[in-house]
C-alpha cells in the first residue's frame, strides 16, 4: 500500500507519509491521523486503504462522521445503557475512521458532546482515530456551533500526531 493507485495525480504532504502510514505503526502506537484535502482528492480512498490493511491485525471500523454522530445521539436519547455499551465498543477498536469530518456545521450540542466524548476517551486510551476533512482545522470552530472551546478541544485530539494533506497536481 505504498501509494494510491492514482498517486501520480496527487501530491501527499509530507512527501514520505504514505510509507510512514503503510507500516501501520501509528495504530499500534495509538497515534491519530488527520487527512485533509479538497473533494475527490483521495482522502477517503487513503483512509479506507489503511483501514482494510489494518483489518488484517487490528479491530477497525469506518463511519461517515455525520451519520455516526446522528446515530449515537439517537441511541443516547433512546437507551442510555445501550449508548454506553456502544461507546465501550468504539473505545475497544484499535482504529476508528471518521470520514467527511465536519462536512456540515454541527448545530446540535448533543452531537458535539458525543464527538468530544469519543475523541477524548480514545485519546486517553491511546486508540488511533483517522479523520478525513475537506476543511482546514483552523476553520473547524465555525463548523462546531461557533463553539471555539469545543472546536479547539476536538481539533487538538484530531490533529495531535499526523496531518496528511493531499493536493491534486496542477
């Protein structure tokens, strides 16, 4: 998995990041990865490729972030004990991939709390999370109910270790 199939059409920054990530050491070490780039740049492809490779030796799961948050909020509201069980399940995963991270503004405070809880607890347990976003992290505060404190807390956890930028070649 040294490079994406169409990597000649893309620039990965830092330039050696594919080799670094393909070792999957970041999962064993519990390091987070933030993959940034415009639409159709290959963020999801890279995250899924890492996830598929991870499944050979680790417990991994992929979710579209918005659907993940909506489902978890609904579960929390409907049955708190099942919600807690589901949180424990996500905390046991070696790798959690949240794709299309902050694609749309989060206006529901309950979703912000769930996102923070998952990111915080996974960070405390040194569990790897990959987030893929079209938005630069410095714009995340405006995407999280204009709650700069929550946005900064989430940003610090999501971008703590590796940040990958994928740019189409011009």
